[in-house]
C-alpha cells in the first residue's frame, strides 16, 4: 500500500476535454493521482461533472471522493513537478524532462486519423499501446516510435466488462428502461469531425427502431447539448423506449455501462466500433461520406464483418437480419486481432511498469 501511495503522488492525468478522462478512470481508481487541466474553467467543468456523475451513479462510483485537479497549461508552460504525466490528448507536453516523463495513452483507437499534429506523438517518452490496431494506426500516420518506448497494456477500459464489475440491472434502473424483454440497440455516433450521423439518422432511429427494440442514444461529448432537444421531440411525438446516455457524466454514464446493457451497436466512424468488440455483440455501421480514415488491413477493419446501412434501408429489417445472422466468433477473432490481452489486467500492467524504476 505504501508503494501505491507513493505512486499516486507522482501520477498526473492530462486531457484537453473532460470526457477524455474516462479513458483513465480505472487507472485513477486503482492507482490514484492528480488530474491536470489547462484553464480554470476546465477545472470548474471537471469538478462539476465529477460531482454530478458521482451523485447520479447507480452502481457505485469508481471515485471514492473528489479527485485533486491542478491547473497547469502544459501546452505552454513547462511542468516542473517530478512524476509521470499520462496524456489522453495528442499535444506536446512541455516539461522538465529530467524529472517528468510523459506517456501517451490517447482516447480511442478507431479509423479516424489523429487530431492535431501527429508528429507531436514522437515527443512522448512512452506510449501505452492497446493493441495491433493501435500500432497500425501509428505506422499509417508515419510516426516512428522506438520499440523500447512502446508499452503493451491492452485496452484499459475493458476491465469492468471482462471482470464482470458492472451491475446491469442497476444501470437499467438508472436509465429508466421499462421493458426488459426487448433487446436494446445502442446508437453511439461521433461528432462533425468524422461526419457524425446524429442528425442524419437519430430522429429516424427514434421513430423506427423503438417499434420493436429499446434504443439508447449516446451522442459524442461535443453533441451532448442536443440530448434535451431529442428528449423534448420524442415526448412531443409520444415515442417510448428511448433512453439517453450523456458522455459528460463519465462516472454514471460510462461507455462500458452502455456496452454491458446493450445487445447491438450502431455507429459511424467512432472508435466505439472497435471497443464494442469486447461484447462480441453485433455491430451495424451507419454510412457516411467521411473518407479521411486510416488504411487498415482486413483483419483490423470492422467493415469486413459488420453490416452497413443507409437511409434507404428498412432499418428494422436490417436490425432483425443482423441479429439473426450474427456470428460472435468473427467478432471475437477481430477483438484479438485489434487489442492485446483482453484479460482485464491492463491497470496491473501499467502499475508494474510505473513501479519498475524505468521512468
């Protein structure tokens, strides 16, 4: 315990946006640490969402208390405290390299290209690598990272599902799902960077999918402002069996909670398409015109096993057909081709690495 306590004092988590912290939630819950934000208003926003989602959390929060949040604009002012900064954002972390190491973990490994300057990735001391797809993405970005700087950890977020730590009944109660006999479809589109499909398909899905299934709509963090509009519209139309998951509430509406309660995913270019493989449940790709994607080998390309759909399709027939013809073995195979380990022990590997004295 003493070693972990000392470790927690030297770990810092950096992100440009609050929702990105969900990718280090399990690391913090087990190892502790301090969250870094670059502006005071980001600190206030982070405290608000941590407090709100702690208060709402129906299945037990991974944060026992409010975490420490430190305002440090590491993009511009060198960080001068000893320890390790784990960054979710692709940005150059200014630091005193003699006493502070920077590790990149990112916030998703999908087919969209890295935001910002991909060359900034070369400035990190180490990269926590989620799997072969992550490696392929780096190579396709023409970013050369020395092998010694690549640390295989797997996908940290999978721990709660693999270790069966999610109370599905409690979360269903929290969302207010009334008809538990229905299968549940999760619709989780990305935002405008990636040609997100929320406005293209969202209202249509509400009208059609809910005729037979429960529908959870989980918009991207940057589209969370539309949740209230969708709720009001659905109520005005008398539509039922529609539920909403706000990604800003990273403790009460974690992505993995929505995964655990759903039977199918519909998404577009979001990295959720690949993370959802951990469920082995069927996936439908909502067609977009977005083409600025990585070139991936077939064994790491979700479109080789998932069905595509457009506005011209009968979505209920598509969903029914995909459920009927689903082969979980194909999804399990791609899971292991995209991610290392999948054993729920990624945080242990991170702890071992940070405690090894290599930093």
